[in-house]
C-alpha cells in the first residue's frame, strides 16, 4: 500500500488544521474527571452516549443529542460503561454494579431499558471495552492489577485473563470481519511503557502479540476499532517521557500493514488523548487532543492516506475524549471531551484538501500556463466544490477540478470545512 506523509510539525510545534465551524455544547455536568463515555450509532442512525456519575450512583444515557436520563440508580460503584448493538437490533449496556458486571437491554433504539441482568463477571471494575463479532457474539473487557479479562457471550459465559503481568490499562477490543479478535492496552510492566496488541484464538487464548514502544505513561483508553473491509486500527502515542506523535496503525487479517498515519507534535501532560471510530460508510475517523485543542481527520483509504485536519479549541483541560463517526453522504464526527467536571461535545465536519497544479504548453513559440485546482476528501474528488480567487468564483466539475487564475484562494463544499490554497 502507498502512503502519503501527512504528519505535520508546524509553527511553534502546533499542528496546522482548519478550524471547525461548530461550537461546543454541554452534555452533562457533575461528572468525575475519569469518566470516558462510550458512544454508538444504532442501526437506525441514532447516537447513544452512556456515562456514569459515581457520586450520584447513576448510569445515564443521552439519546440523539437530547438530555441524558438515568437508566440505573443506586449503583454503589457506578463505573465505566459500554454499549453494543446485536444483529437483532437489541442494544446491550454493560456496567459495573455491587455484584460485578450487569447489563441493561433496549429493544426500541434506546428509548427505554429493561434489566439489570448479572453477567459472569464478579469484578467490580469498570467495563473498559466491548464489541460484537461478525456472528453476533458480544465481547466485553475489564482490566486491573494482574489481569485483562476478556468475556465472550451475552452474559460473558466464556472468560480468559489474557495478560497476567502487571499491568494492563485502557483496554479496547475489536473483532474483524473474519472473526479475528484483538485487544489493545497500555502496560507499565517495563520502565518505558508499551502498547500491546494481542490476537486471540477462538478460546480467547493469545496467539500473537505486537508491541509498540517507547511511550509515556497512559491511563486512558487505547483505541482499537475494526471496519467492514477486514481492517483493524490501533491508535497509539510514541515518545518518552512525553509523546511526540499520534499514530494509527492498520492490521489486515493477522498481518500488521506497513503503512499508516502519523501526526507529530510537541505534546505535554496527558496528551494525546485518543479515539478512533469507523462510521457507517466504513470511513475511519481519528481524534486526539494537544495544546488545548481537539484534532480530527478522516481516512477513506484504510489509513494509507488521510484527509485534511480539522481542529477546535477546548475550554479548560481535556482529561479524555470519545468520538463516533456519524452517518451521511458527507458524514461528520461527534467528539465528547471530559473537561474535569463536565462532558462537552461538538460535531466536526471533514476537511477539504486542495491540489493545485498547472499545465504548460508552447503555442507558436509562446508559453501558455493554465492553472487548475482539485478539491479532495482524502483521495476522493469532491464534485461541486467552489474556489474563490480575487473575487471570482470557479465551480469544480464532477472530478472536483476547476480551471482558475493564479493567486490565493479559498475552497468550499457543502458539509466540509473549507481550505486555503495558492496557485502560481
């Protein structure tokens, strides 16, 4: 696979990105700074966001951008939750309670919930990851000192500790279209830290391990997602003692691909907090924090290339973030940031990229230069884009191309964050 380098150290160590046109809104207040919401888009296109309020002892779910409502109350150890949707349309909410892990069920797109039903887990820790395999089997994960426990089945009937060393943190789980199960987590078993990706067999026993190091200490989720084309993607942060980049590495089947995305920056503190999501059109979204901003980008080419960066300033400190790709012809991503006591969210659209080029020809010993620009979403042409140069507007054809005059310009298209360009 080919790779275009789109990782960018820019002025004063900041990433160059177009600003989002949307503003942050508050989803919830009074939350702990460790809360990491899980988010799904249902088969009906509804966005559901569950999260815990430990002090209140509640588990709440926000539906389709509305106000969150408590679906679990009186939970003595309300902790991290996970949502999955099964092929029959039912939605399962996994969460810790006083007896271990329980689940609630919704059969009407998250409007109402029944339960709880206890699962096979008796550990009181948060549910840090969950997914559904291609055959409809759900999986969920808990981690802690001396264990990364993977549960398989609606009630976690099959369980295995896949990492007994000290310790696994921020575990995610993904299953590809061939049924290959992977877990990714951070381990501080050595002094410089490492990200581990374990491939699991049908009995959940590890069959292969890939190590990514060196990295600074992490305690938030290590993102791992699969698409419908047989790819699985890992997000990780190389660099020690502070991260120096956010990277996305793809796997296909049992093989790690040589190509991937890497975005360099001078990260400090807990940055980058990271999230990955595959939207209903199989486009990969990557989101991360750095220097008081959230950055997002989208790949339509399985992380071999990517589109333009889009960013938004976050008010306050970002303690973690979650993201989910939204449906639509153009699509977008919803990002939720924990600012310490509140969850804030913002919709971000994909960014346009502009390719400027020219053609030169000789006519009767005279040199004629013709300038062209092309609007792109990753490597996909954006037909109908417009380009403005010196007060003139030019319209792209179906291939996203327009013949223009030389100069500085702005590109725009419905559903995209615009871009500046220069022809010369």
